[in-house]
């Protein structure tokens, strides 16, 4: 959904047509607005829209690096799967890759993470609702904030539930005899590496959600709250998409 910032309608001062009449002049709205001079008001490059674009650029730039990292991890996964070693007895090249059975809770965790991405998108949708944003700008209340907070909180809870489920999956795999140590099989070793690194990124996402909740309650300007929710939502959606791809690699790629 494209991000839109709602501006208050401007009053237009008009004069009767005739000799010496002035053209219509836009007045700055009174009440409910933030500080700043007329130059800031008219210059879009210094407004909230430009700030949103800049923050999105930095977020996308960082996420592009993360996606390249995960892509390299997938390449190593398939390269190790195709690797062989010399059998000292038969003097033949044999493979040592033995597929593992994924714990069933992994698929339940995936459903939880996809649900959290949906709640985060609801939060992003509500913080950009034009009518609610206009009410906040006019000082008539904080409806956008109150509509968004529960969805961000739900995303935080579901994200924590996903990480808890991943911990349970690691414990179940260890109980099957595939502990993360030097004696583990290559397949189980990659399972721990891939899921562990993704979990580390999701911990960062939980921290971003906490910062987002604090920013929403502390920032008085609705534009800044919009930017906080938007940047966090893009990061969270990307981590959800990355997990779906990584799960497909673990489930089918073996």
C-alpha cells in the first residue's frame, strides 16, 4: 500500500479581480501542525515524505545485504550436499550427506511467522489511514496510534512465539541424536546454521518492534510514528519471506 501523508487543507486568500489585485496566496494552516518555517513547509525535499524515502532506502540497502548473505548460505548448502570424500577401503568417491527429518513443529512455527507478518501489515495499514491521520494532525485525538498499537503488540508476541517454537525444534532434533557438535551430520549441521542465523535476525526484528512501540508512544508527530512503523514492517516482512525460502531449501532441497 503506498505511503501517503495527509496534509491539512490550506486556506486561500483571494482578492477581487481588478487593477493592482494580488494573486491567491496560500496560508499555512493554524493549529495541530509542527514547527518549522515556510521554507520547510513548501520544500518537499525537507519534509516527512523525503525522510520516509531516505529511511526506506537505508532499510532496503541493509536488507539486500542480508538477502545476499542468505543466498550464499543456500549455495553452500547445495555445494556441501554434492560433496564427496575418498573411501579408504574401496578407494571410491562416496557422499556423506544423509537427509534429516525436520521436526513437525517447524511448519507450525512457519504459520505463526506468516500470521505475524499479517498483523504487522495491519499495523502499517492503520498508521497510514488518512482520516485518522488527519484527526491526529488537527489535534482531535490519536486514533491512528490507538488502532496501530495492538497490531504491533500482536506482532511482537507472535515473533516471540516463533522463536520459542524454534528452540523446541532444536531440542527435538537433539533428542533424535542430531546435536550441534563436531559429530553431527552435515545435514543437521546446516539445519542449525540456517535456522540459527535466521533466528538471530528475528531477534533483531523483535528489538526493532520494541523500539517501534516506544517511538509510537513518545513521538508527538504522526509522521514520525508512520516512518517507525513502515521501516519495521519492511524488515519484518523480509524476514518472513526469507524464512519461507530457507524452509523450502531444508524441506525439499535435501
